[in-house]
C-alpha cells in the first residue's frame, strides 16, 4: 500500500457572512493554458518567470477598437502608443492592423522607424524632444505636438535651417471635471496660455504653421463623460484658431487613457464588471465632434490608446521559490517575479491563477517577489490553495507598462514569448544574461 503524502494542516478562518458588501468570496480560477498552449510546457522550455502575449487577443482588441470608432467616424486614424509596450513584435501587430505610431522620445521614434513606420505616420509627443531628434522628425514629415515655448523656439530655428515652413500641432491641457486635472503637459486652455502659444506660432513670419490641436486628458479614465466634455472644448478651440488666427487647422487628437480590465486596488468588484467599453467611449467622442462642427464635416480624429489594447493580452507566469509563515500567522509565498517586473502592481491587484488544478483548501496569502527589498509585494491578499515550492502561478492582465518599465534590479529580466494566431510559440525577447549587463560597462 502506497503511503499517503503529507499535507500540512491549515487553520482557516470561517466566513459566516458576506466577505464584502457585494457578498461572496473570490476563489482562484485555474489557468492551465493560453490559446491552447500549456503554460507548464512554456515554463519548462523558456524558464521562469516568463511573459506571455497572445497575438489572437491583440488583433481582436485592435479590430474591436477600430470598429467602434470607424463605424461612427469615417475620418478616424488610430495610433499605437509605444511607451505602453515597445516590443517590436507587439508594435508590428498594431501596425499591420493599420495603426500609426505615437512616440514620446527620441528612442521610441527610432524604434518606430526601424519597425518600418515612415516619418509621416508618426506622432511625436512628449515634454522632451532633443533638438536633433526634433529636426529629424520634421525633415521626415512627422506630426509634431508642441509641449512648451522652448520647443516653439527650437522649431523656429529648425525652420530656418531647413528653409521650410514647419507644420506643428499644439498640445493643450483642460479641465473636464476629472481629478486630478493633468496640467503638466501642454498649454492650459482655461488660463489662456494655449491661445497665447497659438498666436506665437501663427505670428512666426511663416516659419511655423499650426495644423492641429491635441490633448491627453489622463490615464485609466473610467468616465466617458470626461471625453464628451473634452471633445466639445477642443472642438471649440479648434474653430477659434481657424476663425480668429486663420490657422490652417487639419486635425484633432484626443490622446488615450481608456481603461483595461485591470482591478484597481481598494475596489470590491472586478473592473471588467463596471468599466466602459470602446463603444461607450466612441459614442460620446464622435457625437460631440459631429455636434460641434455641424453642419460641416468634422476634421480627422487621432487617438493614441495603449493600455486598453494590450493589457489583457499579457500574462506573467511565475514559480513559487519559497514559503513561510509570518509572525501574524499569515502564510507567505515567495515568487521568482516581483515589482522589478510588475511596475503596475503599485496600482492594480492582478488576477492570480494556479497553473494546475487543485482540490486543496484555500487560504488567504501574501505574495512576495524575489527582491531583497521590503516593498517587493506583488499581492497583499489573495485566496490560493495550499501551494509549495515549484508550483506555478499566472498573473494577468500585465501587458501594459510592465515590459517598458521593468527594472534590471537584483534579478535580470526574463524572456518574452508570443503565442501566434496559428498556435505556434515565438520567442520575441530572450532573457538577459550577465554578459548583456557587463557589455555596457567600460573598464
């Protein structure tokens, strides 16, 4: 007779009432595969931790996004936000789906060009555009969104050097009833700074031509009504510039900031149950633009979404490397992935799923990362079955801002794979080695 394996006894709190005002407990759902590919197999081949992206989900999101806006606004052009996830394989999926590139640095501009995006299909945003990068972008026909007066001065000098009129757009900030109001970027509409900047551009003796206006209201914007107000305000400003300053206005850019299904810390329900979808954003934005420009045809509309398109296509598979019981009696699991890979864990409680089925009792545990830092907490509370060293977990959605903001701190960065739409697995970034890090040092 085989000896039964030892199972650690667990003292578990009994919940006699509702766990929260909505009732019920959130027990973990097992996730054994992604797009039909076993996660355990991927970890065996590529190592742990491992970022996994689904091409099928990426393209599904891109098509849904375009459908929502193109069906309501024929002159719509989506652009892909490089800062959200600049892995070439990710960017190329969106470019194949008809997205232009939106970049906020010289680095990202070079990435987009190397990905085959022509300059005239790049929007150059951001508060810091080095002079030579700005000059290159101008010469290649990129759409330049001016952030401050010093950029206007740089562009006037570039116009003289290139002996041409440089077309620019103006980034503005405006109050649409949300908190906090993003005032750091661009020129304030309410204070009159935006109109003053526009006058400087239009009175530049032909060096500059103002052709567009842009505003990014914020991030993770849960209220579509803010975009309704923003579209109305930016349209009124567009018409004012066209009428009063005779500016040759061509387009409006309403930025990004749409939500994904990430769960904000401190919320009871999964955000997927309460968050707006693409159609809800599109309805209020497009209606406001048509109303503002009626009876004339409204100008082309650009948007720069990132998070809402890629977040739910990204997963992080990780392994438990240790367990312990804290002085409080709470169980802790130590993972081989921490805040060095999951920058957005500051704001979101990722969904956590075991990669193997389990009938064991669940308990409330804390998930630590591998870093020798007290702040390396991936989840402060999550219900999981009795798990031990070597067991695997998947954290998601993690596709937005984690790969671009990860750190080479204490641990090196892992490999990244994409499950292609035909079911094949492609490594799109190999894991780092010590030689990679040492190669940049000069002795």
